[in-house]
């Protein structure tokens, strides 16, 4: 394995917890269909959404058109990040991340207190400071705790825009891009290094740790009372995209089926990620989305067979 058993278990546990939180958040924001009387006196169904901060889907909600819009938006965002990295636009990137994180945290936290008056404003009292400390005063504990809430909030925005067919297409597209960005262009590694070394943050789960060799070196330096030498700190990471897309799949399945099928998606995605960690080797980089997507596809096959 690339990382120790303990670190691997921590990453897998955080991934699975994020999936469960995501399902819960999406469930809270599930749209409701009500009967209304139109201007002609006829009764028709109307879908009501309750996403905060004006993020409800457009009235003409077409999953196929939405898929194209999402892919284009992702392409634009990736291109923009590339150029901002090239020109070292640190302030702009930090502000961008701050706004997105505060908004996503607000959505997730609001799901827990949605029935309280002015809940959308109340949760910002907590979301904004958390986003500030995450971006400008980084701390490993705050970082990973907020990561558990960020991706459920982001997923809740996109789930109403998609159906099972379009989320499958999106998974295929993202998996192909992930393979290209990791194995061919190396863009994912460059982006991760830039975030960690320059911005002092990372969009995903992040666990720094020391291997036994480095721990022994530190002990020897202390016992000999000599000036400590620099010690290499290893980092176990899991990108945010690897977390949010399976939440989106589980959310779409939750909407079109029920809770148990959504949990099947979360479980299969987690097992697929665990399989990747098991076969991964030290010093090598792997695109996680192809493996996670396979887990999601297996889950969808099981759901189709059962339901």
C-alpha cells in the first residue's frame, strides 16, 4: 500500500462519512411536488425546491442540457485555475476558494437547522469563520472537518440538475479527464503541489504523517543533542472531486429510488476506493475517479437488478 494501514483507514473513513453526510444533506433539500391551479383553472403539478442562497434549479430543468452546462463550466474552471496558477494569482485563488467553501458549508449546515427561522443567515455565522480559518489560518483538524461538509453542500446544488443517465455520462467524462490529468499531463500533481506549497491549502482530505524511518531519525537527533536535520513529511491526500462525484451519484439515486439504493452507491464507491489504496504503490500517483466510477457503476447494476 502507498500509505500505512492507519492512514489508509482514516482516508477511507472520512470518504465514507462524507458520503453519508452528503446523502443526508441531499435528502433535506429533496424537491417536493405540489398541485397548483393555473390561470386557466386547471390543476397541474409544480416542483418546489428549497436550496438556500438562490441556488434553486432553473424553471426549465433539462438534465441533458444541464450536463452540457456542467461539463463546460468544469472546463472553464479548470482552464481558469491553470492560468491563475501560471501567473501566481494567489489572492484571487484564495478569495475564490473562500467564497465557494463558505457557501458550501452554509448549505450543509443549513440542512441541520432548516426549520429554524433565518437559518440561512444563522449558519453563515459559523460557515464564514470556518472558511476563513481553513483558507487563511490552516489547521489539519479544521481542514478535514470542513471537508466533510463542503462536498455534501456542493453536491446538493448539482443533484437536482441530473438524472441517472446524465450522471453516468458525467462519471465517464470525469474519469477520462482524471486519467489524462494524472497519467499524461501531470496537471493534477502540479495543482496539488501548488495548493499545498504556495496556497498552503488543499481541496480534499489531507493527512501529513511521518514514516517509521523519519520518526527514528528524530529520536536519534534528540538523543544525540544535535541540531535537528530536516525530516521529510509524507502526505496522504484524496482530491475533492473524488469525494463529491460519488455523493452526486448517491444523491441522484436517492431522488429516483430511495435511501437503501443510495447507501449501496456509497458503500460500493468506498470499497472501490479501498481497493485502489490496497493496490497503490509508494511514489506513484493514481487517478481515483476511474476506480470510484467503477464502484458506482457496480452499485447502479445492483440497484437495477434489485429494483
